[in-house]
C-alpha cells in the first residue's frame, strides 16, 4: 500500500491491513486485506454508516481491522462459539483487541451458534442495519445459507456482504450457498471475487456482494485501487464480478477520502 499520511482518515486501519495483521494468528491473505480495506475506504468516503459484523471471528484477525475502521459511534459485532477443541479463545480475542488500543465498548461479542439467531434476533444484536458483514461461520451449505440470509436481512444502504472460502476445494458447499443467495435475492449482486493465495490452509477466495444499486461504486473503487490485480470478469449466479489475483509484488492505491 502507499500514500498514507498521519492525518489520513482510516490510517490505523490502513497500517493494520498492511502490516499489523501479521501480529494476530488467523487466516487473512494480503489480497483479501486489500479488498476489505477498499470496501472500508469507499464506505468512509461515501459516508456509509452502521455496525460491522463478523460471523466466525476466531482470534480477531479481520475483526480488529474492522474495529480500527469503525467510527466512535459504530459497534463491531462478533458471533462465534469461541471454542476450538477444548480451548476457549474468547479471552485471547479480547486481548488482541486491546493490544491495538481499541475500546472495549466498541466490541460486542455473541457467544453461540449463528444457527440459533433468527432475523429478528440478528436485527436486535446489530442495533441498526449493517454496513459490512463478513461471513466465515460453519462451512455447510445449510449453515452458510442461513448466515448469508441473516446478513442480507439487515444490510444497510451501501452495505457489503463478504463470503469467505468460496471456491475452496474442502468447502464446495460455501460456493453453492453463495449462488443460492444470489438466485434467491435478485436485488443482490457479486461485484468482486478475490482469489485464494498460498496453500489450502491459508484460506479460500472471498466473494463480495452488494445491492445492485451499489455495485458500481465498489466496482470503480476496485478498478482504481488494484488495477494490476484485476484479471477479468466471470459470470456467477446472475452477476459479473471482477476477478482479482493479488501477486506478492502488487500494491494497493488508496482512495481520496475527505477529512470529516
């Protein structure tokens, strides 16, 4: 990345997605970091406001970036069982959050399965329509479709749903669920598909979805921010998303964001 300045809006998030995220264990590639930051830049530039949510947090690698991008009156919501085998990792996630000087009152964690959350409970948990939902929960078709349905049910104007692990050889049901959501809700469109980098253990591709009316703003931002990484477009469930392949030597340009 480049062009960051001390007074620049989102500087803390820019620095985190550039290098800081390497201090937190988890699965977030450089290409996915570029893409998430680009969405957050568009939303700050265009004054798209609301909570940011993640279904499946693990230790907070992406959640912390969302917290650094959130404004003082915005909440970051994480839903997880917080159990990995016999280990409870909620305390480690909270410690990671504090390590980046994020206020505790900006973070709201919900312990439990997202399968037990219906649309009304999801709306109550968010408190307001979400501007970004990152879906990385249980990797079955039924569970992923449920989580994506929740995400769409309370998506604010200009909001984005990010689906993790699409096109992953271990989890083909995720791709089926994403396609089913787009077939079911024709107001939604996929606008970017960020390819996997590294080994299978380093995570799968991410699919970025928005309301049809909002696709152009994100499409234009991706073309401006990562032009060298765009290899074309593909057809997917009625959408025509950009295909993005971020090579190790690729950089990300930063959007111009007016000072608040």
